[in-house]
C-alpha cells in the first residue's frame, strides 16, 4: 500500500509538471535560433571595394585629383607592384586613406 501511494504522488507530480509546461509560452525553433545568432561580421575592405559603383569611384577620383601629389605617388606604387583590377582599387583606397 505504501508503494502504491508514493507511486500515485509521483504520478500526480509528473502530471502537474506537464500541465505547467503547457501553460508556458512555446518557443518556436526560429525564435530560439534568432536569440542565439550573433550579429553578422563587418564586411572586409575587399567586399566594400567590390560594392563601390562607378559613380562612387569617379567621386573618389575627383577628391584625389585635389591631392595630386599623393595620388601620383599611390598610382606609381600600384604600378610598381603590378596590381590590376580590384587590387588596384583596394590599394589606391588604402593608400589615399592614410
């Protein structure tokens, strides 16, 4: 009889826990995932260079024209390193930003 009563008490306890958990707001897997997701990393310099449009590059070149000496030196360095395409843009961006 003693075993039966302790089994009944345990059963009531388990059922009460099941009822309490049904009242707790369920969390969807998508909501749980968004809570644990870290913010995306900042884009690298190469990704920013890729994203620049021709218009942006023209504006930057116009600003650099005002700094002719520096611009000339940066272009000579890029030629000396035999850079082409996006690598030239990245190098010029870094050089003129210094």
